[in-house]
């Protein structure tokens, strides 16, 4: 079950399954200045690169992965449905993975111990899948949700690890909630054609509901999907929100790491 822990002012909403630890970061405990204050983890928003690097170091230290900073993978997110799988921590394998994710990827499946993965958000839905021998970190905005990227990542995690879909636990992190996310009539109609329970005449889109449906259809047990229930808009003091902050803000992150360390037990 997700729980909030604070390590040297860095707050993590986290859990672990075996040697796999997962976490969603908050916005406090870093060194970035406004409008990116303070734990901004995104390099593409106009923040000082040195501050972002220090913030990432602090997150991995709080997460129990300080020694793995040089192996950190952070993809170039493009609001697509590409999933990259990483199976080795050898330098040549990580070089290949970095080349792939630099071209654009919105999910990373990892079965390699000692390789931390970080994806950044500021209203889109962070999803992490975990099993005892691997994990997936997923960026699911409306385009990724429509393309069922979470289900595709679940399929890739099953293929990479050999576990059954029912052995996967899924976590949905802080995001703009279904009662806050107003979209066009055309987009509502598109989602209503692909997901159940969507009112095509409405204007509020619940991405988490759609992600949950896609995961269940991929074989993940409904009771193994945990939604943190955290709003980036209403909890803007804890999380960055693109909408609440007028399009200029930092990015919090979802992070996962496989080792013998349980970050939530530290």
C-alpha cells in the first residue's frame, strides 16, 4: 500500500514489492527557484540544469539508490505509446537504452537490478507497474491513455519477466482528476467509443478510470490497482500542475528501482 515518507525534506509516496521499490515524488525538498520551486525533475521546462541534476540526485538518495545515479534512465516523453524494455545494467545495454529513449518513449519496462527509471509529470497520469522481478514506469496523458499505453506496458512486463498479469501490482499517481479535467466534446466522444462509462455528452474526462479499465482488460486484477487519489490541481502546494500554474512549472516524477532495498522502510 502506498504511504508517504520524507527523507531529508524529499517527500515520497511509495511502496515496494520484493526488491522493487516505487515512488511518486512531491515538489518540495529541492534547490530549484520559482517558478520551478523546488524539487523540479524536468530538464525541458527552462530550469537551471544544475538544479535539476541536484534534485534528481536528492530523489535517488531518498529512494535508496544514490549509488545508481550514473545508471538513471529518463526518457524523452512524446505523448505516444512506445514502450522500451531494459534487461541489463551493462554499460553497452544502457547506452542502447538511452539511444532508444532519446528518440521518444513514454514507458520503460525494466528487469535489470540497479537501474533506476524516472518519468516526469505535471498533470498527466503517472502509472507504475511492479512485480517481484521487474517494473514498468508509464507516462499516460490523454493520448497515451487513449492508446492504452499502460496495458501495452503490462504486456511488455509479462513478456520480459514471464510473470502472469495477475502477479502485477499497479499504482496510479498524482494527476489532474476526473472532476477537474475539462476537454472538448470531440475528445469525450472519442473516449466514449473506446472506454466504458464515459458520457459522450459530458466535458470532464477521468483518465484514471480509463487506465484502470485498460489494465484490467490486460489481466491485472482490479484489487491490485491502487490509485493514490492525489490531485495535482487541488494539491498544487505538494505537486506541480501545468493547468493550475498557467503552463509554467516544474515536474514531479514517478521513480522505480530494483534492488534489495525497500525505500519505504528506510
